[in-house]
C-alpha cells in the first residue's frame, strides 16, 4: 500500500509543478498551421506597417495583458467548446485563431503578436465566472464571452475592471446602454433577425402565406427569437396558429414530440423554430413523418450542415423546406473566398461558422489598433478605443458596425438569408449553405420599431 | 497523562474532538495559514492587500482566482458535510442533494434578492441564509419517510427522481427562478442589519486590507468551520451514534431501541439543512444562476466528493471537496505547462507530445487547441478522472483520502517499527 502514498506524493508534486508555471505563458504555438500568407485584403483593419520603433512603443501605457518587451498582446476567450453549443463555438474559435495566425505571421498588431487565452466554460455560469477571475489579469480584453446569462453574470465585474468584452450571443438586450457599457455586440439581434428572415419569406419565398407556427427553447436565445417572430407575424399579418415559445426542453424528449405534434396540427404555412441542431432535426423529422409540409425557418443555431450531409435521412426534404437566417456571409459567397482559401490551407473543412470568429477578431483588431494609436493599451484604454470605433468594416464578410454614439441608432438590421446546399457540402465547395440574399434588410426588419429587449433576462 | 500519547483515561478525552496534540497542531496551523493567506501577496497593480510579502512556497495560492476557487471549496465542503450526515453516517444513499441545494438557493433569492420584476424581498443575510436551510430541511423531512420504506438502491432512485421534479419546477416557476437558460440574480454575500443600510461586511467590493475574493473566502471559511464543528458534534452525540447504528444494520438498531423513523427523518432534515445553506451560498457567491444548475451532475459531484474524501468522516468531506473542486485547475495548469514544454522541446516534450494535441492535425489524448481537432478537452478529461478516481478509491481505498491519511499517520506513528 506504500505505492499508493507514493503515487499521491507524486501527484502532489506534479500538481505543484503545474501550478507554479501558472504565470509562465506558453509561447506562441509554432506547430500550429499558421497561415503564412499575408492576410487577405478582405481582412479589413489589418495594418501590417513597418516594424514599430521602440521609442514610440515606450510611450504606450499598459497594465494587464499587453507586454511591450515580449511583444505580446493577450486576449481572453470564454468559449463553450464541449457544452451544448460546442461544435458551433469550436468552429467560431478556429476562425478567430486562423485570423490572428494570419495577422501574427504578417507582423502582428503594430509588431505585437496576439495570443489567445482560451477557457472552455462548458456553458456553465459558475465556470464562466471562475475562468474570468482566473484569466482577467492576464488579458487586456475578452475576444468573446459565450452565452447571454453568462455574460450578464460577469458584467458587473467587467464594469468594475474596465474590461472590454465581445458577447458571443445576439441577445436584443445588448442594445441597452446600461448593460452594454463594456460590450461590443455585433450582428442582427435574434429578435430583429426573425423579422428579417420572415420578411424575406413572406415577400420572396411564400407571399401568399397566412399562418405561422412558432416554437423555441427557453431562455434568452430561443425566447428572444420567438418574441421577434411573433412581432414580425403581427406586422406581416400572419396568424400565429401554434405558439410553442419556450416549449422545447432539449433534455426532455417528450417536449419535442409535443411541439412536433402541435406544429403538424396547426397546419401552418410557415414554421419558425429557434432551438439547437439536435432538437431541430428531431422535431422536423417527426413532423415530416406525419406528412407535414411547410416552409421551415429559424436562426443560425437551429441549423446544422449535418442535416444535409450525404448520409442524412432528411437531406432532400430539408433542402426543399428550409430557409434560414444568419449573421455573416457564407463559405460559398464570393466575399469570403480569399479568406476561405486561407482557412482551407490551415486544414479547416468548409464551414460558415468561422466567419463569426473572424468578425469578432476583426472588431478586437480594430479596437487594439485604435488603442495603440491613442497610446493607451491599458484595459480602460482598449475599452475606450473600442467604444469610439465609428466604423468597423468587415470587407463584405458581415455588415459593418459602429460603436460610437447612441446604442439605439446603430441597431444592426442586415443579415444573410440562405438555403441548404447538400451538393456544395458533398463537393466541399460550401458549408452546406448557399445564400439567397446577402447584406439583406427586409421591409419588415427595416420598419420594425425597436424600443428595447424583446425578451428580458430575469433581474 | 503527559508523554503518553493515545492513552485516554476518560471517556470525555477519548471522544474529544481533537484528542491528540498532533491533531490540534495540524488543525490550528492549517487554519492560521488559511486565515493569513488572503492578507498576503499584495504589491501588484491596484492591490489592496495588507501585506506585500507572501507565504514561502504558497504565493501562488494567494492569487485572486485561487482564493475564489477555495471559496467554492468551502461551499462544497458545507454541502458535502450535509451529505455525509445522511449518506456517510446514517447510510442513506441520496442523489437528491442538488434538489435541496436548489430549494435553499431559491428560498434565499425570494427572501434576499432585491425587489424587481422577479420575486424578491430584499431581506438581509441573517434572515435568508438560515431560512434557506430551514425551508430545505422542511422539504427534507417531508421526503424522509420514504427512506423508512425503501433503502439502498431504491432510495437512490427515489431521491434521483427529486432532482428531476425539482428541475421541472425550477424551470417553469419563472417569477421565482427567471426561467430555463435565463436565470436570475441572487442576493450577494453582504452582512447588514436591515434592508437598505450600508453593508457591515461586503464581499462584493475590495476593502482596505482584503480583496473581494479574500473577503469572500474568509467569510465562507468561517461558515465552513462553524458547520464542520456542528457536524463533528452531531457525530459524537447520541444522535450520531444512532445514525451509525442504522447505517450498520437498521433492523439491529431498531431492536436496540433506536427509533428508526425518527432518526431517518432527522438525518434527512439535518442533511437538507446543510444542503439548503450551501445552495444559497453557492448562488449568492456567483451572483447569478440558471435553474439547470441544480442538476444530477451536481449530486454526482457531491457523491464523488464523499467517496474520494472518505465517507463518514468530517475531514474526509472537506478534503474531498478541496480535491474535487481544485482538480480541474491543476489538470489545466499541468496541461498548459506541458504544452509550453512541447514548444520548447527537450525530454519532457518527447514524453508529453503523444499525450497532448497542439494542433488540429496532431494526435493527442488531451486537446489544448480550440477547434475541430481530436482528443479530450481539459474539462472532459476531468470528468473521466472523476469516474476513474471513484472506481480506484472504491477498490483500493474505501476510506478515501482520509484513509490514505490514516495510513500515512499510522506509518509514522509506529516508525521505525512499522510492522
């Protein structure tokens, strides 16, 4: 039994070694398949100027996460890599990493290399808070913070620390100036997105539709989207014949059957479902099995390219029925082709989700450049710089964003409307989607009188 | 009897909580160390700590994130102490601990959270914290009678059901819980006399000697010590012995005159009280929680704490919490250290290379790279480790970490005559 004690001692020693290296950051990963090319022209705010002179650098104020001597900027990422949105966020993060690899290979941000400090929160709020606490003094800003309740949970701390964060959620409540003091939200909020996509369907795809069925998961994402769909239905004169807002419980199979039955019984022309990919395929499959036919639609997280993969049972029917909305251009769009080549070279398979990561990285890039220009790369400096950006252009990957000025004025209403593309997916030329309209704003979305969050997160 | 260790001449000294000098020395050194820790390690930018020096060898432990982690350990310690009363002492296997923690958390929210769109009365902590325990205990007493009828695996299934019933209620009672995946704010750990007064103790803002996390940790450490003393004392009383008699053989216990119904009810009540308090503290410590927080995984985590720490012992419950809660951080830091070694090259790199994937084309057991590559993430690895550790401890060391400590202690006690 002595060996057990020995093992314990060995374990403790090993653990102590691990922890003492806490502050020793791993150097930039040389094995990573860094894109050796200069960033493509589409990567908008890339500034690959001549190496900076040390004189100018010394004038720059820094506190956390920026080390001018080592030439490093550290950016934190609170990601859900193994939780419910794991596959999605992993791809987003891969896009972010590929973008920074490109920037770093081309000389970095004015000579400073950007390193990501990634933590997997598994979409658990406690982890989110604990990891924030762990990395906050190592990073200058958060490149993304996954999940609305999670981001709300660290928000007081963000404000106390003067830390900038990019929320990886499209909750419509981010428009509230009291909430977004430290946040750079981007893309069309779920609620407006529902207006946009349904606007496209009611004018372009199915103009004679009269009824709609709505179903969603509970929480900020599902219910914000469902509320948007209801408002849009009212504005478009659609009758809501089935209301399953918050009725889909991913862990409870019976709710999926109930929702599918409700949709079928309603006989709706249009079905709006805001849920997770696995539950979407189950609900759609059950409705299809009952011979139900309609135009199905939903926000980006409802769709997965796996639905139209060559071995998918619902491939043909889903391709026929589905029209989706998303925030960025697609892999199959011309606007992303240069970037797509670069990603493919890094060994990444076609997917639309990388571009969200690239957009996040571009916002951060613009904020860092501006902070450098201002000579203040402290946390507060980067926050101020980010909040003063009056035009972040993504080179066609996504509609441009502005953060200076009044939050309500700069509500993003543009998005991409797409349909599934099984052939492109099989051939490796698309991420399983092809766009119907890019940088599109439907009349429904343009005329939507947005006065505040469509769904309020409990106080 | 000076100079004669382990010779107890009275029942009192034999049953004393700290019946040997070694125990006293170890406990008080540890406590002194833990109390001192958050005051040290100042000097950094914007730091408010009292001392600029650090305790040699333990400077890293005084870091903000470690203090926060140790605060979490204290809360799980209280929860585990409660489960230990029920499962470790009275032998009633319960998977429902997360449910009682949830009850405590939402009682705290109802009474303590600020008035707003969701239920909240803005009461101070000295009302909501005991109330959280009492309400949970009340529910525990209601559930208790089932334990008289069913035992063992069947009781585990009954209590398992509680977790799912609870989750259903928590998800759907939107005015109280904020609803599924949305959650609500909870009262913070602030001590005040009445509602609107300035807080006497405020663990949500830096003080002049301590940081936020330092204050939170000390506050929770104090509560842990109080609850540990309480648990240890319950164990030493007639009640504790009755629990153990029921655990060892309930029929025999009843024949000896132990009122099985009464004591099983009491065990459930006491354990739920601990759970309620721990749940309220957990929610208050992090400030925001969704109804899905009180799920089966939390119950399993607590069972793991007991089994790894050593069921039936007070120190085992606390040791287990420290181990289970801090393990992920150690694993993560270890992985990052290895990743750094691989980048540098050398002998450790050769060993570590097959274990760790550093790019999405590199194979490795652990994947440190975000993206689509193969391998387990650090947190998935942790879940595997929990499972592995439970199995290993059950097979090789049923008394858990406490058992290992006993072995080490006994080895040195008899040294050099260890046979």
